[in-house]
């Protein structure tokens, strides 16, 4: 009998243990408060700093890099010499072209003297004219060769077309033979830095040049940089999600220009309008149902469904236009769409 009771007791305990283990803990919901304050309707985007004046200076011909007058990080002026190829062979090519020019010049003049009497007597035949034209063409080509060789010597030194900072040099040292296609010096003008971002086409219609903006850079997360829209690209581009967007160009404060670097990433807020002294709802408390908007107010352990209409808003808050709510009311913000009128819940 004792053995039988023991088995029954153990069986009951096992069933109770299984029930306890299968029992789900009560869900606790996150809430937010109805507050009063100022709200800005914004269009948000991510982007980066880039320069309007970012140029790569390259040699027109290949050769030996004989002189490099700058290093990465140097500031340069417009028209400043940056680097030069070895000009010795180029100067010899120029001298050779000059000699060929003189040879053609003398041949041309000799042929002109030979045919002058006939020419003055108007007795030139078509064959004679072709001969004279041939010497004229040879002389013209010789002149062009001299001019090209002279330009090659001049172009053996490259100059910066803008003022700015040297950000990249390839190759970084002189003395190497280079190919014109792969050797370059990159210069960026910091004064032309701007913030660019791609805005979805659904928001572009609300934007215009001159609108105020706030830029928050990853490098300065606790600082806001004020700017404005300088330009909205006419041509569309592809957004990160594969949709259609437009690149917008944002000015940066000149007094902060020394802090900015090309390629810095950050977030952009474009301020569409600002309203003050409003009741504000947490944006994630809103539930749409049957073309109407609701929130769930938490009070005395239960939730009540409250019909609301909203005005302007952003990712965090919404303007309360109508609705039976007051400042300080608690609203469910964590999956409120799963709740129902009068449901008992616990909050975190």
C-alpha cells in the first residue's frame, strides 16, 4: 500500500512539474508616456561628406619620375608645381624634331627657289604644283612635330589646378619609371566639402533649396552641425533598398571646416516644420485598424483602446490632434497591435 501511494504521489509531482515547465511566463510590455513639448517634422537620411573639388592630376606621357615636390597631407596652391618626369630624353627628342624641321625647311626653300622662275612665268604644270605641295606638307608636319615635342617637355611637369590638400600620391617616391595611366596625385579642396545623402522619391516633393538641416557625424556623435539644402540632383539614383531616390547636397558650417574629412559618414535631418506646446505620442504606440488610428492606454493593470488622430511627426514622436489622452498617460509601445480592449497585462 505504501509503495502504491508513493507511486501515485510521484506521478502527481511529475505531472505538476511538466505543467509548471510548460507554463509560459507572463509577457511584460514596454510603455511610453504622453508628453508635452516641441516637435519637428523631418525627413531623415544617411550620407557622407564629399568634396566638389576632388581632382587627380596625371602625366600625359610615361617616363621616369625624376622629381616629387610634395607629400601626402601637404597644402598646395593653385598652379603650384607638384612633380616632374625626367626631361633629358624629352629635350633630346625636341632637339631632334627641331633638326628635322630645319632639314625640311631648307628642302622646302630650295625647291621654291628651283621653281621660282617657272612660277613667275606662270608655267607651272600640275606635276610641279604637286611637288611643291608635297614639300609644303612635309614642312607643316615638321612644325607640328616640334610643337608636340615642346609640349611634351612642358607637360613633363604637372601643376595643381586648384588649391587644397594632397590626399594621395601614386607612386609616393621619385626615381621610378611610371605609366601615365596609373600614376597620379590627388588633391581635395576642403573649402568645397559638403554632406550628400540619397532621399527617397516619396520625400523629394517636400524638399526645396534653402531648407534648414541638421547633420550628425559618426565622428562627432554628440554634436549637431547646422546647414541647408544647396541643391537637389535632377537625375535619379538607386537607394540602398533598391528604390528610386535623389541625391541632395547640404552645406556645412565654414567655421567647422577644419574638423571635417572627406568620406565621414553621418545622419541627416531635414526640418520641414516645427510646432511647440503640443501633446506628443510615442511613434511606436500607434496602431492602424480599419483605416483608423488607435493607441492602447495602460491603467490599473488593463489597456483601453483610444481612438486618435495625429498631425506632424518623426521617427520618435507624433502630434496628438484629437483623442481622450492627457499628459503623463502610459501607452503600450511594444507590439500594441496584438492587444485587445480591456486586456490585462503587465508592464516593464
